[in-house]
């Protein structure tokens, strides 16, 4: 059956929320004060960077592992860093073995975090695509359960629980800004809101996978580069999320690296939130002016990742 005819929906997200609730944190909100972002509209941050393993990704990982039988070989995944840490964390929590393939570009801090959860870490090429290919060759040998970083219904539904919590805790929001890489997070969130709020994709200019796909009408290969490539550098968006994005993502904007770094610094200086570049990318849409909401908008922003090097932050 074609992917477009079996999109996940609010029910799938609600089922995932029930299934993973004892394993993930319900992350808090932070309502910014007037002047924090120098905007004329209200801004509410969803602090998903406080999730286990430092990003939103344990939600999808747990939902996948709790939905499918896991063989004795355990689980396997390819990741630029955050997904690998999430899978490793989830596997350890459930008493499972994990093997994580990463590209050579993965920051050392993220490799250390993955290994700290007991997973075997393997460098599988120069890019995420090469690491994914290497992981699938290994999976064919071991029959371990693959946990794709974004292109699986169970993963999408798990990530969608971020949107479910956001709506429950801030039901007045009119626009939701979400950083996009392969599309698991925005796909799940857009499936939950289903048009009841405007979901806006924010990508680095160097990683325009969803932006390019929406312009082309289908997932296409995009460039991968820039300061957030380790977390948002998917070569193309997932086939499972793209029909959701076509229907429920209101707009896609691109932000320059300079705005991402400025957003990262602002989050630290004003809120003492240590966000990695990918985690700060949605905030960059506010600072750069690439997102221009209508008068009276009530804007929610998902701050989705914290796996940055604290030594690089100052002040």
C-alpha cells in the first residue's frame, strides 16, 4: 500500500503517548517575557531539550521498541548523534542490546553520550546516508530490529507526542515552529495538529530537505552542510512523513547559520538553556525574520536538542 494512503493520525499519536508515558519526560513550557525575542507576539518554548538523552528522539525510539517484538540480537540504528543516543538510552532502559552506526562527522560529545548508554558505536562512512547503508548491511547479518531515525510510522507517532503535549499545555497557540531534518518530529507534530494550528518547518539554508521536497512535490536529494548538519542533515525527508507535510505543514522557511548561532547564544544568555545548533534552529526563524506571523499570533517553538559542548558557551 502506498505511504500516502496510510498516514499516521491523532489516534496513532494518542496510542503512542499512552505506551511511552512511563519512559519519557513530559517536558515543560517556558513563556517568554515581552522583549525576550523583540517581537510583537507571544512566544512559548517547548523545552524538549530537557528530554532523556538530550533531545526529543527517545519518544520515537521507545514507541518503536515497545510496538515491535525485539529479537535476541537487539536493535540497530544509524544516526548523526541524537537518534543514536535515544535508541541506546531506550534499549538500555528495556534491557536490550544496541548497535549504533554514525558518520565520521558526528561530534565526539555525541559519540561519548551514545557509548555511555552501553551501545556499540560503529563509524559507518562519511555521511548519514553511508552510515545508514552500513547499518542495513549489518542488520541483514544479525536480524536486529532497525529503528529508523525518522522514516517509520512508530517513530513518527512517538515524536508526535511532543505536539500532543504542546497542545494540551498551551491550547491557545496559533503557530508552531519546528526544526526539520529528516522530518520525524515535524511529521508527528503536524499529524497531531492536523491543521488546527499552523505548523511551520524551519531548516538551515545548508540542509533544505523538506523545503526542496515541497517545491518539487516529492522527496528529493538536498544539500547537507552547515552548523546544524549533524542533527538536521538528512539527505532527503522520509517517505512516510511527506504526505503529512504536504497536507498539514503550512510553510517551510530557511535560516542562515548566523541566525542559528545567534539563537543558540540567545537561549543561553537569556534563559540559560544549552541548546545545540539544531535545537536552536526553530528559534532562529524568529531572530532572522524569516518567519513573519500575522497580528495577534501566539507562537510556540520546539527547542528540540541539548547535545552541545558546554565549553563552547560563555557568559
